[in-house]
C-alpha cells in the first residue's frame, strides 16, 4: 500500500504544469457533460489539444493521433448539442434501440480482435486486446456522447473499469485514480441523463 502511495506522490511531484491543466480540464469536461452543459466541449477541446502535444513530445504518436480525433469530436459535439435537435434546436437525450447496441458492440469486438491480434503478433504491447478494446470503445463512445445517447455512460463504466485495471497493472496509479473519479462521475451522469430523458418523453407525450 505504501508503494502505491509513493507512486502517486511521485507522479504528482513530476506532473508538468500543462499536464495538470489538461487533467483539470478533463475532469471539468466530464462534470459539465453530466449537466449537459455545452461548455464541456470547450474543456474537452482544450484538454485534448494539450494532450496531443504532450503525447507527441514523448513519442506516443498513436495516443497523440487519438487526441486529434477527440479534438474534432469536441467541435462536432458542441455543434450537435446546440443545433442537432429538430429545427436547429438543442439536442435532447436519446436512446438507441437494442439492435443498434448489438451492431455497435459487434463492431467494437471485431476491430478489437483485429488490432489486438496485430499488436500481439508484431509488437511488445502489454495486454494488446484489452488495450485495443479501451481505445476503440472510447472512440465509439465519444461519438455517442456527442449524439447524447443515454447509454454512453454504461459504455464508459465498462471502459473505465477496464482501464483502471490496465493502469494499475502498468504502475500508473495516478492515472488509475483519475479513472476511478471518472467511473464515479459516470454513475451520476447516467442518473441525470436518464431523468432528463424521462422528462423529455413526458413533455412530448
């Protein structure tokens, strides 16, 4: 336990100013998303822009490229939340049909197996299949957030739980702790969005 505490303290001590800003903005993004405040996308854009540079500087090129995608999704999400509803109105919380979730999950599993196999055969990646799963599932689920699909929070719970295991296994305790906070916030996000979804249904019944 003391080793974990020391790892967290060391990570905090070595965290750069820009990394601290990026983490703070990432948490602000999630808290604002829970409240369906479109300002969350400004936080998302700024946080991922910082991470794009940080990951590039430490030669994590794929992580850097992934954050470029998140930057683009921040712009898309902001537009959708403000203008994606009927007659250019704010986008309401919606749900996908079971068939849509089956198709989505099948797609995530397929691309996870493909990229996981490539990583397993041609790289020294740790946990190639789990790493692939969290990456591709995050890509899809970010789109779900932008479209205000209620079940995105359930997807994030699975993704964050898996990521916590991965980061602890790799000794990245501070990042794992951050994902624990994400997991808790996701629970409140699901509750709040479900309430708003039901209110919207009642108002338009």
